[in-house]
C-alpha cells in the first residue's frame, strides 16, 4: 500500500518529507510525517525535520514512522537512508509491516539458518551468518 500525506496549512513547518522506497514500489512517497526512526548499521537514527545531512547503511531491524500520534512499524532487511534537512529517503531491499510477520515462520527460519551456519563451509559462512542475524532481528522486532 502506498502512503502519501497531504500538507495541511502549517504542517510544512514541523513535518519531515519522507519516502520509503522498495525495488518494486514506494511504501511512502513524499509523505509529510513527524518522525522516522531508522535502524542504521552504526545505531538507531531518530530523524525529525531539520536533521543534519546523513547517509547511512541500514541494518536489519525496525523502522518506525510516526505521524499525528500514530506509529507504523516495518521490518527492513537492509538498504540505505539519506537525510538532508527537511527530507529523508530510505531505499530498502524489503520492508514488511511488523503486523505481517509470522512468529512461527520466523522461528522455523531461524532454526534452519542456524543449522545451515553450523554446517556451512568457509565460502557459505557469511551468507549463513547473515540469515541468522536477519532472523534474530525479526525475532526482536516481534518482541516489541
């Protein structure tokens, strides 16, 4: 579902122009929001209008979008974030609403990924570790 917010009189003064883009569609497309919390590779980044210019790698984790007292949360597996003043853009590999994550499927995936890591050769260890880390991040997201 694509989300865009209209700018009401006076909103432009406090709102952040935000886009969450996936390879196949935008989730948010120049929506005016209050705040975005981004899981950066070096730590969680809270972004409000007027934030300093920043470019960050995304880490698998929870991205949240707050607007008018409502918070939407997504699990993102990776990508990049670009912030400059009144604008923030996240280009994610994938984003899934936390409400759409299946805890049973996550547990099964973590079990399979952990077994794959235990039996991986040197060439496959990095990929297997990435899968384990992603499933653990999903587990954490479900616990919030």
